[in-house]
């Protein structure tokens, strides 16, 4: 919708808006400006009077909630009916990643370049959030947000990732080394390969950098299985090429779609699997950071809004290997094993499985060897063939490890032993 002379008009509009309260001038600019995607005359008028409100873009979440609550459906529909087509600012086209840069506050992503309209707020994102930028000008940055175009105030954007407040623990911490809480948020980028197959994508993973002297420059993605509210009622495609599953599992063979994230099992003592995988992930994270690995944590709380495909794509693009933590749904205390890539010609010929399946199995073998070395009970040969969504979209070495089942001990001591085993297996994989 770009027209000749658009840049000049946009410049004119911006110039006017830098002066407060020039209502008549703003209206004149509107009449001149013609084409638009979003803005209404009302909104532009409001903006002309509140240009300094960009400062108001960084707000407490509570304020945002309040303004949303007071916005009634009637208001919104009334407003959209009165919309007049007006200019969207000119953007220099770019394609890169930028980061939210505030003093710890959050900032709004909007569907239009207008700070006066609460109904255009798409999200309120924290300091450090990684964003996919498609356009920029002095006032606004255009981004891709959950498959849509969004705008964020340029004043709160940085081109370099900044580390959040670093709290280095004492050298004699329980992990035996200095570990910084330096997490940086990692979001799903809609431009990544296979991003169109992910359905639950609004959550963020967090990347931690090891602060030890012997940093390995290897990033391990630790994926605490399950823990996505609503994930069981959303379906995603099992394979990127749409072919049916070749083995059973949570979803039967022959299925083309499966739960985006299933709920997980419940241990015989009533503990949900998702709680145990979370505890396991947190213990493993500290252990790996202390060993010099960087760690990409998919989930650090009870819920993350990332489905299995989104988790996998984040691992593909921000880590060197992907380890999903699970316990199996049997009650025989059978021991640990990994889900190996099915020995099925069609499946092993489908990309990205074709180019990566040997790495997946090699990582699984290493993890099982590490667990065994630390005295963990291993099931049968240590593997079971399984056609998993995770494997079907993985482009880095990727394993679903089942650390036991419903009858397994999941005390802190047991989880520490498992973490020792997994860390030994990771060392072995990267040493080999
Ligand atoms: Zn599981």
C-alpha cells in the first residue's frame, strides 16, 4: 500500500506530531496522507496531543490489565466503525533480531503505531525479549509477533542483546562454581524453518551463559517435558511432510496430527510428571552451567506456552543439542531409556530426520551410557523406537529420554543422580 511521495508525507506527519496540540495541522496531514493499514483519525488526533506518551510505553503489567478491562466490546466496535484510513509511518525495511531494552520494565507491542489506543496492545514483553525486526524508523520498530505485524517504540529497542542483572553467586556455591543468573529470553522466530507448524508459540525459553573459567561454548537445550496449559487440546502435524506416524506412542501409528503438548502421566504417588521433569531440569541446568555448558531452558515454571514443535525449533536455532526429560507411563520401575529413531525406511528418508537421525541416536546412546556409569538402572537395551514430533522436526542432536516410569524414585537424591548421569553422557557425546 505504498504510494509515491509517501516518505515526504510521513515526514510531514511526524514533524507535526512533534509539536503538541496541533490538532488542525494533524487533521490536514491526515487528509493529505491517504493510505493506511491501521490508524484512525481519532487515534491520530489523540496522538497529536500526546506525542510524549512514548514514555508511557514502559508500564507495569497491572496498568495494562486495567486498561484492557475497561475496554468494552461496544467501545471497540464503535471505534473501528469510525476509523478513517490514514498514514502508517514509513519504515526502512530490515530483517534482523533486536532486543527489548528497558530498565527492567516491560514494553507494549501494538498492532498500530498509536500509544493512545489500549485496544491495539498485542502483548506486554519484558526487558531482554528477542524480537524479529522487519522495519524501523526513529519512532517505531516494526516486528513479526506471533505471525502478525506488530509495532514497538524504537526508544526501547537495542540491536545488541544485553545481559539481565547479573547476580554472581559466591565461588563456593553448592554447584561448586560461580553461576550467573544471566538469562536471556529466546522467542520463536516465525522465519525459522518449520515455524509454520508450531501452534503454541507465545512462551519464551531462557538462555543462560556459563560463568565458569572453562566455558565450553556449547549450548544444551534442557526441555522439561509437558507443562503447557491447553496443549493437549491443540493438534499439530506429526511430520513436516504430512505423512502418518510410523509407530504408536501417546498418539497411535497412522495419525497425521497429535496433541501439541500432552499433559503427561501421574506418578504412582500422585505427583504429576510435569512437576518432576521441571525439578529435574532445574537440577540439570545448575550442573551443566557449573561444568561450563551454556543452557537453554525451555521451561522453568509450571507452565510455558510452547508446544513440542516450538520447543524443538527453539532448540534447533539456539542450541547444540536438545534433551527432553520424561518419565514413562508404565508402573514397573523398569529403568531409564531413550526414544530412538524408528528403523523405518520412509521415516529415515524424510527431512530433517534423514540428515540428523544418526546424531539423535548417538546422543541417546551417550546419555544412557552416562546414566549407567552413574549407577542408574537402565531398561532393556537402553532404547525404544518411537516416532516423535520432536525427532521429526529436529535439526540438532535431539533425544527424548525416559528417566524411569510411574514407580520410579523421584526424590531430590534420585534426581541428582540422574543429573550426574545425563551430564556425564553429554560430556561423552561432545568428547566423542
Ligand atoms: Zn512425558
